[in-house]
C-alpha cells in the first residue's frame, strides 16, 4: 500500500492559500477516484483499494505539526517511508513547476521539518509544487498564507492537475518514474 499525504492548514480561512497546494492535490485525487473524506484522529483520509491500493491523507494538525499525524498514520497502516509521498508547496520553485525527490532535507519548510523530525529520517519521497516567492520584501509567512491572484488561477489549476497525475503515478510506479517523467531535468544530479 502507498500513502499520499498533502500538507496544508485546516479551516476555511486557509482554503485556497499558497501553503495549501498539498491539500488541493489530495482533494483532486480523492475527487478523481470518487473517494470521500473520513476522519481518524488528527488526519482526514480517503482509501482506494482498486488494482493499486493507496490512501490519500490531509493532516488536520496545521502545517508546522504535520509530522505527528503523518507518522501516526503511516504506522497505523504499516506504510514504510519508501511508500510515503509527501506533497508540499515550495517557494523556491516558480509557480507551475513541480519537482519530485526520493529524499532530501526539509529546507526552510516547517511542514517538512515536522515530518522529518517525527519520522526520524529524510529518506522519504516528496513532491514539491512551486508557488513562487513573490516580492522578497514581503514577509514570507504572509505570502504563503495568501490566496492566489486571479491571474494565477489557470496556471495553478494546471500544476495541481500535473501534481495529482505525478502522485497517482507514484502509487503505481514509484518515485524514480515520477522523477524521470516530471522533473524539469531528469539527468541533473539530485541535490536538495
């Protein structure tokens, strides 16, 4: 079984913000497969048990504490780190770009830092979705908690669709295939 976890913040005030693109990908996957969200402890989840078994989840612990829910849920389902894909926003990638990694540091992302801390390893696949950085004079927290501009909506929809495609590919073919298909330069060395 594979586990796809989209990171974000729960609640209507955070819906459609840059920091919630992980939730958007999870919602897209659930909708495609006719899955309904259920709740278990600190995580919302939807199960698919067709030819490829997977669970898609959204921690309800807020971004900075995502690791607690991810670790507990992975343990509950017996999912090893190679079968876990964390989907997260990335300010260092321009809007519209995605990048898959088999492992790596959390960088400056507090959600990934929490997952690394709770799993005790950086050895888990992740899919980063570019949200851009915006004006460098603007507070980064304000930027990631802001909603996308109307002019960005078409590009946002496209990248969410591609990221959902990549996450679904992960459930069937694994992270290497996702990296070779979706990373801008699959021949570049993997550096984080």
